[in-house]
C-alpha cells in the first residue's frame, strides 16, 4: 500500500492506493508503478506527481528509507512525504 500526504495526496488524487507489483519489488518499482497509474487532472497549482516524488521522503513501514533499491514486500506500507513548512 502507498499512502500519500500533503502535495503528494493532491497530485495522486487520493490518500492511498494498493499497487500490484511483481516480486521482488523495490521502492523504485513502487514509484514507477504509482507514476504509471492513470489519474484525473490535478487541481490548478498542484505539481505533477513525478515532481512531488523527486522532492519527497519515503517511509517503509514507518522507517525512513533513502535507498530506492530497497525491497518492498506485498504487505509493506510506503508513505510519501513531500517537503512541507510549518511551525
């Protein structure tokens, strides 16, 4: 499952989705599969999902992951966390 937050949620048009991937799958495969999903038009001013991904951090089962070659299992949860500001 992939969960989207903030700008990623707006660009994806949903809070979460389940992707079907061949095993073994990597974080790079998850990103590629998410980008290949046919989506509705994004709200005006929302960057495309590809740009959001390029600037985002990822969590795998709640743990930060930077290595896009890391394995992702069918029961794993990937969170997409775009940069955000706030206090």
